[in-house]
C-alpha cells in the first residue's frame, strides 16, 4: 500500500491549496464568496471549472475549453452512485471534501 502526505491550506473554511510533503503545489482552488462554493481548480497545469446543483453538490467539471471532463451523480444521502472522467477532484457532495480514509464527508458548522 502506498501512502502520501498531503498538506492543505485554508482561507477560513475554504480549501485554497494542496501541497505534498516536499511543499510542492499539487493543486490550487478558486472559491466563491460563500462557504462550500468551489469555482475552479488548477492541477497539473490545467484549469477545470466546477458546476453544481441546487444543493451545491458538484455535478461536473469542465475544461478551460468548455468540454465536460467529469460528471457525478449522488443518491439522497450523498453516496456517489455514478461518475465519469479521470480528473482528481476534492469536492463532491454539497461541495465538501471527501475523507476516503474515514469514509465520511467534512461538513462545516
């Protein structure tokens, strides 16, 4: 099993940057004025844009050219039921970060 250390920087409650254990930038995030409102992600030199439903859950990511790169579908309780694409994405249900090691979503409040 491979393990990697990620370090996260926040502006208040919003994730704005992810770095590795060598302090190399892995991803940067542009957030809206409200909490849990990701707008864009810069990862591996490519910018992706977030699209959300009325609940604020991320439903897709699009490329700078406007093509859909990833899609996400959830059940009523936030379980991911279908996804397409291969982009790494920290935000999903209600635009919160997933903690896959603990199988939970981080919620503010």
